[in-house]
C-alpha cells in the first residue's frame, strides 16, 4: 500500500550555468569535467550553501564515453575541490538526462533520503560528438539487440519529430517561425542582460588550426549559439529526416557545449535558515529578520517537540510542516500583519476533517503563539519600521 505521508517541500535555492558554446567554438578546448566544475563552484559560492552539507549530486550526460565517462558528475565535483564525502551519480536518459537528474534530486529530497542535493548536466559535443558511446568504431558491438525489433520499430528522434508534426498538423512554416522567434527572443534577452545573473563565465584555452592550445585564453560570458537569421534563410535549409520534412538545422536544437546546475533544499526550518530567512543580515520590508522569525520559531518549537508528528487529513506531518508555515510569517513583498495572518490561516487549514480535540488544542496554541510572536515583533521593532 502506498504511503500516505506528504512529500517534503523542496526549495530551489540557486541555479547557475555556463554560457552555451557553439560547436568548435570558444568552449571546444575545455574538458567537460572542468566545464561542469566551473558551474558547480559558482553555484556553491552564489548559494551560500556549505558544500559539506550537500549529500548527493545527480548529473545528466548522454555520451558517457571518453572524457565524459567514469562518472563525470563525481569527477567534476572533485575537480572543483569540493568535499569527498558527497556522493555523486551520472544518469543517461538521452536528451532528457539533465531533466531526469533534476527529477531524481527532487525526489531524494522530497522523500526524506537527503536534505540537500544538486542536480546538473553537461555535454561537450565538440569534444565528445553525439553517438560516440554507441559508435561501431569502438568495436564493442551495438546497443540494440535483435530481440528489440520483435517488439518495437527502431527509429530516430528526427523521424519521431516528423511523425509528431504529421499527427498534429505542424507545417514547415510553423517550425521555421518558432525557430526564428526563439532566436529573436534569445538575442533580446542577451542584449538586455537577462541571462547575466545565471551565467558563470568560463576561462577557456584558445585553440589553433591544429586543435592544440596556443597558450592564450579567452573568457566566455555569453551564449554563442544565438544566430541572426530570417524566415527566408530558414526556408532555404534542407530537412534532416524526410525530403519534404519540417525539421531543419535552423529550427532544431544545436550541437553545443555547456552545462547547468541547480541546488535544492528540503523546506525545513533548519534548511530555510540557509536561505537567510532568520539571519540578522536579511531584512524583509526593512525589518531585521531577528525581530520576528526567532520569536516565531521559539513559539513553534513549543508546540511540537523535535521528531514528533501529528495526523492531519490522513497525512503525517512533522514539525517541519510548521517550519514551512514559519517562512510565511515575514514573506518578501508583504507587510508584517498580513504575513502573520497568512501563517495563522495556515495553522487553521491544518485542522483535520474529523474532530480531534488534542490536535485542535495544538492548533489553537499555534495561533496563540503566532499572536504572541506578533506582539513581540511590534515590541522589538522601531516605530518607523511598523
């Protein structure tokens, strides 16, 4: 029987990526593990999370061969000088590898296996070309056995995309216009600096015509794959799967070099502190956080002892549930009274469908404690901050 316990709340603390380099572009001289380690280092630095508290790193990578083999996620983490004590896993679900890595990291946190996890992905397609790990040139056979064909047709993503377009009536003009719109929007975002906060610049060696380093370096801090194009130029390109197909190199994903990483936390009171919610350095609407969050935390701690649970709507909710409600006491962008009211309503919504006297009394004490916290806030904060 499936568990009825509620999955823990997961908070994405920070997301960072390297620039996306064009095939054989500025990032072609960077080892993929070094590329990923650059983003990991920036992520840890920007997030303020203690790397020793990261319990699992899950990374996606398609072509896990050569420079991208040997658990590249672990290699990149250690190449950044990060703790040996952190476990790391590399997964391959083809073009959905990084997405799958993110889902797995989320699940590890939500299920209570770990409190802090990092999800990431890397692909250096200039150095490890697509299909490298299944090439016949390796002399290691082919990945698809004969029995496969007794059950399914083996085809390509290109043909699959054509069949989807055929099924839903998507035309060549539709795909070209979408491709053009994507390039234009990306160009506008780059020009306006919208990508800048998420990018970790990469110092890369400059390669000569022989593919060897010239001894010089270049710092790449912007995406190279954004192209200046037009509907006329896109319409002139040949389809990649069918003679009269709708997908071309101009409206499909590019062959690129790059990576991205995100760090996530369980939404517990202790982990929320890592976000600075109750540290003196962080303020909400001009109010030093210690004026209210600490008092509210003490009030909540008095309601349920550490490790205890109460049954709410057939779900087991631990003290961490109240910690999540605490995060609403002083939310960014709202005034203090409304924030406290939100917390009180949160406690009220926790009441079970069926009457439960003991639980009702606990909730009543929670509301009273919230009111006490409110009075404490007003007493501690200067009149000008009210």
